[in-house]
C-alpha cells in the first residue's frame, strides 16, 4: 500500500508546494466520480508535469484523450490518487 501522507489536506495552504507536486509526478489519478468502480483506461490519467504560474504551483494531468491543468483546490475537488497495490 502506498503512503500518500505527503499530500497535505486541502485546508493547508491554497497552493501545492513544489515538493508536494513533484512527489505526485507519475502517480495515476481518476476523477472522483469514476473512483467508486475500477476505472477503465479512458478514465485513468497520470500526473505528467508541474507548472508555476502567477505564484501558484499547478499539476498537469494527462488522460488518454485530453490534458488538464489543476490547482491544488481543483485537484482535491476533482481527483483521487489511485493506489497501484
């Protein structure tokens, strides 16, 4: 089982720290609406990059058919990290 304790709770700061965003790189994610079941390949994404825009660190999530750029609050609202175990 993977330890995701490095991801602080949404109430702590309004932006990712660079270190936290970096630790999320290459982790698989799914939208919370798809996480109740085993998501199909079309619904899985992975954290593919980090950007620093307007004093805010954001993560880039690559899905099969699209790319999303999310702030920390958007990430917690929309996504769940998938444990590989």
